[in-house]
């Protein structure tokens, strides 16, 4: 039951963003840009573990991981403006983002492990 509630809440946010984006793209972008997913995940993590240490670690791990996500959006906008088509722009932007995540893991996480 808890998983169903988690899925429902996350789905509602995605639907709200896409529906708002139909009418006003900036509003849809605002909904997506808000740290709602992180806030929900932190709430669920606290509910599941009651561990301030895990919440602290989670909260500190998120900001550096935002950079590859930002690169995705800029790459996607550039590629769409270049008339590459939605699917190809999505695939290439995702590849760029995943490459940046890979570099992050290699240079920062790999060195720690």
C-alpha cells in the first residue's frame, strides 16, 4: 500500500507538470524545477528509516548531481532548436547526461570507494 501511495504521488506531479506545460510552459518548468522529487524522497526515506544520518547524506549528495541534469536540458533545447527531432534530441541529450554522470562517478565516487 505504501508503494502505491508513493507511485501515485510521483505520477500526480508528472501529470501536473505536463498539463501545466500545455497551457504555460514556464509553469510546467517551474513544477519540474522544484525539488519536489527530492522532498518526497526525503520524506519517504525518513518515514522508512527515521534516520537523520541517512537524510543528511542524501541531502548532501543531491546538489553535485544536479549539474549533469542541467546539461541535459541545455543540450535538449539546443538539439530541438537545431531541428534534430524529438526522439533524436532526447536520445542525444540523455547520452550527454549519462556521460556526465559517468564522469562524476569516475572522478568523485570511484575515488572514495
